[in-house]
C-alpha cells in the first residue's frame, strides 16, 4: 500500500515539475518579447544585445527542459557530457549578450 502511494506522489510531483518548467519557459519568453518590443520602439545596440541575450536564455531553458524530459541519465558518460554542454551553451551566449548590453 505504501509503495502505491509513493508512486502516485511521484507522478503528481512529476506533473507539478512539468508545470513549473513551462512557467519558467513562459516567463523567459515574456521577457524576450518585452525586450524585443523595447528594441523595436527605440533601436539601440544595448537593447538589441539585451533582446538577443534573453532569446538565448529562453532557448537554454527550452533545451534544458527537453533534455531533462528525454532523460539522458541512462546514457553513457560521453552522451551525458554532450547533452550537458548542449544545454549550457545557450546560457553562456545569453548571459554574455546581457553583459554586453549592460556594460557597453
């Protein structure tokens, strides 16, 4: 009986986690849209870099969520490293662009 309850709890928590990831992705898309609108309203290098930074961060959130859903835990070490790098690259680019937008 306790095992079944634990399985049901895990399924519910997995669903909550999916909803939370969708919320994070929705928020990053919202910030990306707002920064794009700001750039369109008043074009400047700073706003362009901010928009591109948020776009890459949104892409990083999406890639990270997809990789998590694919579940690469059972894969060999090289595959896990490759997917880890693939999900980190958009964040590096995105935060570098935000850095440029603030300090340029």
